[in-house]
C-alpha cells in the first residue's frame, strides 16, 4: 500500500505527538512519526524543519543543542507546557472533526428529509 | 520564551547544520539497508528536498526574512559606497556641512528655547506678571505688593524675587558689575542650598571680575561704598533664570547698605508651584490677589489680573521669538535643501551608471520595491555617516561660533548663558540627515529603477537622454543658491552702508564719561582738571547709545512728534555740530533752563517750511511750555544708524547738576587711552556712588554696527557654501554626462564638428537648467525683498548691484564648473572611442 500524503495542517499535530513521547532531534522525530503511523504516512522530509521552527517560534516546543546517540551535535526538541496543552486541544478537535466527517459521509438519501 | 528564540537562533549556519545532520543520518540508514555511500547520500538529499528552499521557509517562519533582507542591503550598500569613494566622500562632506550648519543653529535655539532652566523645580517654574486697567503688563512689584502676593500664594507656590541693578565694583579700577538682589528663599528654593550670608558670585562673574581667584571666598569686596563679604561662588551650571548671567547675587538684607538708587525697589517675581499643584490652581490663587496688589494705586493703574506664566526654559516664548527664529532658520534650511538637490543629482548619476546591474537584477526576479529599498539603504547609510560627521563638526565649532555671535555682549561686559551641546542636537542631526536621505534618495531611486525596468529588454542600452529630474534638480539648487547669495549681498550691503555712514559730528576723540550717579557736578569739576581734556559738556542722553526720547510739539496749531535731548551750553561745540543759523545756548540759559531751543535743519524744514526758523515758537507738551527757537544746527545721527540722520531734533538747555543732564561728554586732545585712564582715576577720587566706565563714542557707534555685520557674515558664509556646493554638483553632473556620451563626442569630432560645439552639446542642457534656475530665483528674491522692505523700514533691500552681481557671479562660477569637465569631451580621441564597442 502506498503511504498516504499527510493532510496540510496535520504535520504539526503529528510532530507534537511524536515529541510528547520523548525529547528528540529532527531525524528522530521523522522516524518516530513513521513508527507511530505504521509507515502509512508519507512525509516530505525537509518540510519537517519549517514546521519545527514555527512550533518553536510559537513557544510550543523548546529546542536546544545536544549530542546524538552517535556523538554528533544535533538540535533536540521537547514539548513545553503550552505545547502539551495544544496537543490535547488539537487531538480533541481532530477526534471531533473525524466523527463529524464520518457522520456526514455515511449520510443516505433518507437523512435529507 | 518567544523573544529568546527569536534573538538567539537567527544564524543561518545552525539551521544548515541541523538539516545536514538529518541528511547524513538518513544516508547512514540507507547504507545500512545496502546502498553504497554516494548513492545513499544522493538519495538522502533527493528525499529531503531543497535545503535552500526549506532554509528560507524556516527563516520566514521565524519572521527573520526581513532582517536578512536588511542585513544584505547594508552589506551591499557598504560595498557600493566603497566602490565609489569619490562620490561617497563628496556626499558625506555635503551632508556634514549642510546638516552641521543646521545642527549648530539648533544648538543656539536649544540652549535658549528647550533646555530646562538650571534650577530645582524647573518644570514647575513660572513668572508672575500683572495686568492693569490700561492693559499694560507689569513686571516689577514693590515690597508691599510682593508681601501680598506671597501671603496669597503660600498654599500653592513658593515665590522669590529678583531685582536687577548695576553697581560699581571698586578695586584698582572701578568696573560695572551686574547685580541681582534676591529674596532669602532664592538659593534654598532654586539651588537647594541654605541662604548664604553675603555675596554669591556667579561662575562667569568670578572669572570675569576676579580672574577666577581661588581665594575669593571670605574676601571682602567693595560694591559702591559698602564692603561685602563673598560667601561663595555658584556652581558653573547654576546661571539663574535669565539668558544674561549676573556677576553677583546679593541677599536683600545687604541691599540697603549704601546703594544709591533713589527709587523704591522694583522686583521681578517668580516662583515654583508646589508638587501636586497644577498650573491652573496656582493661577486661580494668584489672580485673587489682584485686588490686594492694587491698594494705593490710582484707578486706571489698578491690577485686573495676575498671570502665572509658566517658564521652564530661558526664553519667554512669545510669538515674536518664534517668528524671528523661523526667519533666521530659513536660510539654514535652504542650504540643506540645496545640498539635498546636489546629492540627489549625484545619486541619480550614480544609479544611472548602474543601469545594467539594476536591469539584470530585475530580470532575474527582484521586484521594484526591493530594488528601491536597496538604493534607499545606500542613501540612509550615507546619511547616517553624514550625520555623525555633522554632529562632530557642529559640536567642535560651537565655542567659536558662540564667541563670534556674542561679540557684542562680551564687549559690553555681559555674561551670556553658554551654548551647550546635548542629546537633542545629536538627535536633530540624525533626524535632518534621515529626512535628507529620503529627499535625495527616493526620487532618484524611483527614477533609476523605472529606467531599468524599461530597459529590461536591452541590457546594453545606456541612459543618455537628459533626465527631467536631473534638470529639475539643477534648477532647484541654482535657485536656492541664488536666493542665499542675494540675501548675503543685501546684508553685506547694509552693513557697509552703516560702516560708511557718517554720524554727522566728530566722533573721534569724543568720550562718554560712563558715570550714572548723582554727583555729576563734582565729577565734572575733577574731569576738567585732567590734562588732555578739551571741552567738557553735559547731555541728557548720550548719542548713538539708543533711541532718543520723543514728545509732541505744537507749531501753528499743527502737532508733530519730535525727538529731543537736553544739552548744556558746550555740547554743540564739544560734539563738533555746526550751527547754520542763529546761536547756541548761553551759560545762563542752561543754568536756568530758560525756554529756548536749538532745532536741527531737518526740523526747521519740516516745521517751518520756507521760513526762517530762528525766532519761531514751538510748544512742547511734556514741558508744557512755549520755547523760542534761537538757532538751527546741522543734521546728525543721534539714535541708530539705520534710522539715519535725525528726522527731527530739538536741543533743550540744562546745566550739569540738574536732573535732566545725566552724562558727561568729553572732547579730548591728548592720546586716547592715557586720557581715558586719567578720567577713570578722577572718577574714583571724586564720586562714591557709581561706576565709571568711560567709553569712546567711536566704540559705541561700532557696537551699533556689529549685529548687522555679524548677520551679514553668517549670511555670506551660507551663500558661499551654497554656491560651492552647487558648482561642485554641477561639475559632477557634467562630468557624468561627458562620460556617458563619449561615443557621441567621438563621432561628432570625427565628422568634423568644432571642439566648442561638442563641448556645448555636452554641457548645454545643464547650463540651460542653471540659467532657468537663476531666472526663477531672481523674481523670488525680488518679491522677498519687497516684503522685507515693508517689514524693516530702515534696511535697504533692493540694491541693483546685488541683484545684478549675485546672478552674474553664480553664472560665471557655474560656467567654469561646466566647462572644465566638458573640455574632456573635446579631447576625446575619436578613433579610439569608435574602436570601443
């Protein structure tokens, strides 16, 4: 099965979720997203970085330089309190959206009374 | 949190490092899956996407794109400026001079109009002024009135009083000291120190009168007939509340010690309202005291209002001041405009030379606003450097300028609050420079990018058509320079006129005794004994010191306003004023103040046209008497040179010793300075109650001329600088045109055109603009001259010499400035130029 492209706007939510599990650098976040989505989502690799920096600029992620597993200098991101809050809100919002969409897509001619 | 992110990680290097790490990690993973290193790297890069593109997106996400743009612009601007050092240096020089001149001028305005008074509570300081029934403004109050005011105001404000006097300071010489007698709370309130018991010297007075004697405190100085102990010297910063700094402050208690002034104290009242009180509250409270002030005053002099005039700076902010400052500021600002026009021309030429570069940038996608921003950054950078240079120039020349402008005050022995440089001056410098940058940068930038866009298709084409803007700028800067030159010419003309003007009487060897006390008769006697003294005469007002008094006279039923002066029987002889009819006063007539008068020729012509004046009668209203005319004297200048010969003058008799005669005028035959010193010694010996500072009438006349002379010199400096700027600018423009049109010049020469025609072709357009500028500037000057004449009656504004000479001068210098570079065009080797292609 070909991986589904990520809907615009959902990449940031995925990043927040990935980082919520543990502090990671950019490449690690990519791998994490692959893991949690079971490889079913296709992400343009470079697009991660503008999204990461945007989230950092908004104060939802905190970035700092550290050392990676193979002793290289890398930038690690962690979730801030505001980020945790946003993750919770956006997840709830997403669930709601999915339910509404599902209901709408299940509609048959009878529902239009 | 957000701030730290924004400031901290702005470096592009780190972003690249982050992305590089990602790619390498991915490549490593691919290698683990079996790919070779180069293939893994290549695939990793492809899968990552465009690093450059994502880098930009990241920086945009952080709002850093703008900052990047600005930094790039600045770096580029620095490179551009360094590539054209001559142009840049010229521009900076122009800015330094023009902005510097304006900054220096502002320095003066700042010191007297914006800097806070150097006293405590300056923001809450005010003057008390009363208005009476006749709508006169009353500035002086007596003791009783001051008490009433203080009692009334005690809840809302602290009032202090100042009385200004001159007193003789006696040591080896007798010199005039400017004294302020102040209330006991003056120093505690304004200076924050306890009330001193004794005289306080101002820093300026200490320097001027005592040479900065370090041991002066505790010494006793003689003022008039009293010996007063010096309690201290004020800090240099503390200069009181006026522009003129007194030499000595005396407490009120000491005033009574033997200073003969014969009149009741007239004190100026000022105050500081208490914290928490508003100006209006203070005003309301003080107005209520108007009635109390008016006891014992005649009905029409009763106070109707008491005004609280807030004053936190030296100047008393009335409209006249603002208008005067505006008028003087105009030539300085005009110089700045001329400089900007020049800079715009240069800038235009410079941008024009970069047509190719601009066209290429536009072709690969730079937007016009972006390019304009780039060009404007160059202008701003130039302006900033120019502002720094201007500030340095202005601050460095401040002391010199101050000494120059205040020459008159210094000669009169007055201490003026020194002009100080402060942050406002620097701010004005930067502001003016930035405004200039917009003025000289924007239009040329827009025009140059317009051209570049139009030439998008043909990169090789060069802008050779004479730009309308370039011509317009030349016209503007020429007109501006002409106006400044004409202004300078008019002022110089007037200054010369005053210099040459003969007072009509013998001013050399004529000395004013400079004594203003009550023992004039005693002094006169001792003066007569001094060797070298010729005639000693008495006079009411000393000529050329100021304007003579006037009163109404009635002749045959018609009323006239006439100037008059009291003189004794020897005055006309001492002054060397000849009589054309009749005779002067006799000793008896002077001593008894008989009702006889000597009139000037002009007076005789005016009051009794076509008749002999001698024997006629005239009634003087102030004297309430009929006077018989016994003689007619030659016309002289008694008041100001700019008024010219007295329009009218009536001499009335009085003798030394009477109340009307206040001064001695001495004609001397001996050597000037020796006799003057002797006069001073005689004064010391004879009188006890006033200073003696003999002054030469020639010096007094000179002081009248000084202000106009100073103004003319400043205007001349501005005019010459403006002319030089314009001509350097013109040179630059023509040189640029020649450079651009070398090929054309070569072709013309090859086809046999005479050299002068080629030169004319190169410089023609520019010179035509200059002539147009002169043509527009002259009528403007003429109109301004007419306006000036109606405002200032006595100054001559429309002198043909100036109106012909100034344009000639400007055109001549412009011609030279245009021909020099044009000659290069005529020297072009045709064959060589045609080979260049």
